[in-house]
C-alpha cells in the first residue's frame, strides 16, 4: 500500500513538473549548457566526417559525369563569355539603381555563418544545433537564414553552440505575406516538410505556386524573406479563413550551413502599410534581405 | 569498467546516429528512439541503483539536445526503467515474446509522454493526425527493431567482455 502511495506521489510530481516545463516556466538550470558543451564536439566531429565522406563519394561521381560533360561545357563557355560582358553592364546599372532606391546592402559583419552540427533526436520537435554561440555574438531570438529563405530562430544559446527552432516546428510562427496579392497570414509549422499558412481571409484569391514571404511585422524576421510556395488550398464556405499548405523554400534535410542575422532588427514601420498594397503592384520593387542574400 | 566504456560508446554511437544528418525527415519520423534500446538493455540486465543513475543521465543528455521541454526524456526513461524492473521479475529477459512486448510498450509510453507535454503546453489543437501515424509507425518498427537490437547488444557485450578477458590474461602471462 505504501509503495503504491509512493509511486502515485512520484507520478503526480513528475506530471506536474512536465506540465510546468511544457509551458516554458522552469528556470534554466545550466545543465543543458554543460551537456551541450560535452556532446557537441562529438556531434561536430561526426558531422564533419559525414560531410567529408559524402564529399568524396559525390566527387567521384562528379568526376565521371564531368568527363562526359566537358565537350558540351566548352561550347557553352564560349556562349557564356558573351553574356558576361552583358552582365557587367547590368551590374553597373544595378549599382546605380540601388543607390537610387537607397538600398542598404548587407554588411559582412551583420551575419554570422554557422555549420549545422546536429538535429533534434525526436521527430516531435524540429530543432537543429549550430556551431556558433554567445561567443560569436549570438543571442536568443535571432533569425536564422539561408539564401533560399527562412530557416528558423535561435531558442537557446550556450558559449559555443546554439539551438535553432525550424519554421517547420509546431511551436514556430512567422508573420507572412503572399508576394503578389499581399494577403497577410501566419505561417505555422506542423512537424512535416509542409507548413500551414493560416488566418488568410477567404476574400483573398490565392493560387498554387504563389510565393509566401515574411512580412517583417513579427519583429524577428526582416521583411521580404522567402518562406515557401503554396502547394494546396482549401476554401471552406463555412469558415472565415482559407486552409493553405505551403512547401518551404529551404530543404531542411540538406541543410549544412546557415546564416544568423545579428543585426538588431526593428519591425518595419512601413510593412503594415505595404501589406495592404493592391494586387498587381510589383513586389519586386521592394528591397529585402532575401533578395540581397540571393544576389 | 569495461561495461561502462561499452555502454558509453554505445550511447555515443546511438546519440550521434540519431542527431546527425544521416536521416531524411521521413525516415526520422519512422524510427524509434535508439537510446530506448540502451535503457531497455540496462534495465533488463542489471538491477543496481547505479543503473538508475545512468538512465537518469541518459535522459538529461537527451533533454539537453532536444527542443522539447526539459524533463521529457528523463521522465520517459526513468518510468520505463521502473516498469521493466518490476516486470522482469516474472520473465526471463531473453524471452522473445517479452522483448517484443516491452519494445512496443516502451515506444508507446515514450510517445505518450510527448503527447502529454504537447497537450499540456499547446492544447489539443497542437496534436495533428501525422503525430498519431508517427506513433503508430514507430511502434510497428519497434516490434522488429527493439528485440533485435537488445539481443545484438547483449551478444556484442559478451564478445567484448570475452575479448577483454583474453587480452588481460595475455598481458598477465607476458608480465
């Protein structure tokens, strides 16, 4: 009887602690930091070895196919040389236009490049570990990006390593816009490769294939970063909002390096206004970090 | 001491395999937690209090690298250990039927902890249909995977112990 009472007591205590912990109300104990410091070097070494082995394997196949492609590429090179001179002209024109629209280029010291060294052991949560931490100027809440688009946000930082929650995690949400129609909504992760684009009014006409970009209103991600494209939408006449599914631009299975934007980001004051731009207005005229990274 | 290093290496191997880029998202959803196999092996073979400490440390390690709330792996592992310890008094641990059952029970139990935390943290809306399919596929894989891995670890451990014994005796003989 006493044993039963003790077990019930421990079960109760355990579930209470888990409930509190699930609401993120438990104070940080520092244990995580110690464990991460102990395990991350192994993760980093393993990750690098794996990348090297993959590299050798891919290089072998690359050499075989390169030999076949060589004559064809030589012909293409001649054609490319012609277009290079045209590109030079366009580059100069681009520089002039950037100055004209007061485009602020990304300074090199505003992003920190980091390597992905580990993934979340559980399929229930989508997080990754990167090899940069507080020592490199990273703090909790900073946006993590790649040239293809948004990766996620830093949620925990130790001295040399950080944990990033991916936008596909169910606890993730990004304020977003449809690039063409400027319809606003929230991109929510659902623990698969697909995300949901929620709270988009039914009156907004959206087509599959349309690009979803960050709105800059959440105070985390700068405006204009690519998130994904619409793959499926359902309109339910009894509901106020549409059900939109999107495929992320970033392939999270192949993520090896990321950029962390350490520049303090102020929510875009104009974003609210520009989110109400009329359909048909050319969104490409808007300067954005994603465009800059892509360039 | 040799056992300690054997399980430490095993932990590192499973830990790295589980947190590396080896798996694509699809496979990652299907596979069960490999560390569960270590917890089961330890719980089945040993009864010493130090094993509880080891299970506790495994939980802490996994909680530290996971994006879930702290205590999730810890609770799951410790309660699985307690359950197996009470069950093994009745059945021999190499009984295949027993291994099949505890494999599924352990995987389902761990996933139920995850489900509990999700519901408490975000409400029922946070639970999707694919969570249930993930849970089902993990349980299905565990039917084959867990007994196989537990038995494999057992054989491997025996082989390592025999090898260590031989090496020790050779050194003793030379000395």
